[in-house]
C-alpha cells in the first residue's frame, strides 16, 4: 500500500495539470480491463470526449495542415451517414446507429485534447503490459473454469482475439523502442505478457485475429529486422505459426475448416443454390459477392445504414443471393459494410480515415521512425481485422479502439513537427 501511495504521489507531482493526469490514467486503464469489464472501453472513450468538450476553450498550438485534413475526413465520414440515411429513408434503425456514428464526429474534440499532451502513447503502451496478464486471466477463466470452447471475454471471440493481437504488437513495439533502457526484469515481465497475449489470441479461435497476427507480423519484421536478419525473422514467424497450428487444437480446427470451406465455395458454379454458400466461411464469401451487387445497384450513397438485411431479402426473392445470408444483418467486412451502406462516397471517406494517416507516416518514415512505426502497426492490424469483421465501424467498443488509437499515434507523430 505504501508503494502505491508513493507512486501516486510521484505521479501527481510530475503531472500537476489535473486534466493531463486524468487523460493519462484513462489511457493507462484502457487496455487493462477492456475485455474483462463490460463497457470499459466505451466508457473510457466517452469520459475522454467529455473532458475534451470542457477543454475546448483552452489555448493550444495551431493545427498543422495534415491535422486539419484528418479532422475534415472524420467529419466527412459522419456526414455520409447522414446523407445516406436521409436518401434511403431515416428510421428507428438509423436513430439507434447514430450513437456509434457520432464517435467519428466526437473524435475531433478528442483529438484536440490528446494533441495537447506528449505522453499519451506512452501511457497506453504501458497499460498494455498489465493488459496482457489480464487477457490471459480471462482466457484461463473462459477455458478452464467455465469450460467454454473458445475465449470470449465479456463480448465475443471476434473482439478479444484481435484485441489480444493488438496488445501483443504494442508490447513488441514497446520493447523495440526501449531496448537500451530495459533491464532483465523488465524483459521477463513484458515477455510473459507477450506470451499471454499470444496465447489468448490463439485460444480465441478468431480468424480475424489469426489473419491480423500474420499480416502485422510481416509488417513488424519489415520495421524491426535489419536486412541481414530478415530471412531469419521470416523463418521464425513461419516456425512459430506452424508450432501454434500443430499444437493448439482450436487454431488447427479453425484454419482447416476455413480452408476447406473456401475451396468448396470457389468450386461451386451456382452460389445462389449451392450448399457451399451456407457454411461459416461460404456465407461470408456469399455476402461479399452480394455486397458487390449492392454497390453496383446503389453506387453513390449505398442502400442506407442498417438496411442490409432488408436488401438481402429482396435479392434472395429475385434469386440473386443464397438464402443463407438472410440470417445476417451486416456483411463480415468493414469496407464492404461501408461501401454497401454508404456507397462509394462513404468507402472513399473510410479509406481516407484509415490511410491518410498512413500516408503521412510513410512520407515521414526516415525522419520520425519511432512514431511512424507504431502508427502503421495500429492501422495495419485494424485493417487486417476489418477484412473479416464489420464491427470496426459499427460497434462502440471496436470503433473506440480504432479512433482512439489513430488519434493518439497520429497526434504523437505530428507533435514531432511542431
């Protein structure tokens, strides 16, 4: 207890600004219980937004051109929700979705708050160290105490798996960034947290998490490995992936079934009637095919947010889609969800929201490598998860992870230019 009191005293002395102190504490807590306490992620995001609204009148440095562009992109994405909803008929579904969509507007004052402080990314990454232990505790509880087949946390395997992968790579970056200052005890503590995060991701059975792990691992090899170690790093990744695949039944079964279902769907000649469109992966591929039809028929502003299910019923009746997709209210792909619901204009805005910051990072790579790397890791990981899940732009918790991460790492990067 004395040690905790001493730590709090030092923390208060170091950050006399109460607002700055509150922001750092909330960011530190963000990864610790996000998957174990329901609504933790959403509530922290909401608290930061409230703090940001009360801080709007405080003076701050002028915005850079790239910051203004990013904030206009966020506002444009929200405006596409309004335009598409009005064009297709505003109803109860659109009113319900408004709460999540407003986050893309509230990220503007939140960004203005975060850019005031220089250590936001530090506290988020430090919280990830404890977050890895909490994730595995949740995994142990789910698998061995209540005997679930996979790890679910307080939401589902499709968010705890990607969250664990993101935590793993945050820790990987933390070690790389602080390589010269960490002692052997730090390495042990962080190393165990990394293993715990990886184990949680594997036990989740989340295919999006698996895909995100592979793609982001390849990116990290490019970021962190010296040219002479590149081949060895790739071989280590291949070996690690093979060992996980062969020794964790949840992983092996999930990958094998997915590969089999992809082959069956691709071999089929009539997807509307073939049984391959009714499997777990097959129905997702069928939603992808049908989503492309939505875009062709409604190119500019889409079918309207929340209208996916009603539209699929019409396509099923006209024998343009397999009846299996009628059980789903959204396609399992973020970019397809946006393109079908908000049209190509909406797709352009979400791509800009993801990849305009990435463009700035890549342009500045040689000048500001540390801030560039963590920004790209976040975007690459989220992009990978988005290929198999629509929740990134539809669920409050997932949207909070996306937007808060971009705001923190983008502002941290651009602070180097002031």
